[in-house]
C-alpha cells in the first residue's frame, strides 16, 4: 500500500509542477505517468539494495527515454515531458537536511546529506545525458 501511495504522489507532483509552469494540458496525463514511472524505477532499484547513485541514474534514464518517446508521439519537444516526469526524483529532502545540519553546525551530518544530494543530482544528470546521447545517436543513424 505504501508503494501505491508513493506512486500516486509522484504522479500528482508531476501534474502539479506541470500546472504551475503552464505546460500544455494534453501533456498532463503523460506527465503523471512519467512521474510514477520514474519513481517506480527508483523504488525497485533502491529496494533491491542498489546504491542511490545507480537508482537515480537508471530512474532518470527511464524518464528520459519515456520523454523522448512521448516527444515523437506528440510531435513536441521532450523537455516538458522530462522536466515534469523527473520532479519526483529531485533530492529536496536531503538538500533540506544538509542545509539544516549546516545551520546547526553539525558538519558530519551535513556531509552525509550533502553527499547523498550530490549523488542524486549526479545520477539524474547522468541518466538524462546517457539517454539523450543514445536517442541522438539513433536519430543520426537513421539519416
């Protein structure tokens, strides 16, 4: 039941972000599915003991491939699909705890949360870069 709630909130967060930034209304259901898909990939990998970097890398890769597929289906850029779908992956809580620990002067705890935040961000960027390089390469090979 906890996983279902997490997937629903990931989908709702993606839709909410899409509404705030005025993406096309017809993209909102796709954004919801993308948010749930990305979070599901993260949950599956992190549940099976994979490092947070690997979990974020694969989840971001899945979201970026999903965004590229939707871009082709809708005849639109992939950016709105990727950005809204990747929202659940953003490491907001670890960044908050890092800044809170820094404000309290607890450098050991700040270092722990800071490294987690950095690894999450690096995994998201890496997964996105790998997926977009593969998609770009396949487009060039088709020409």
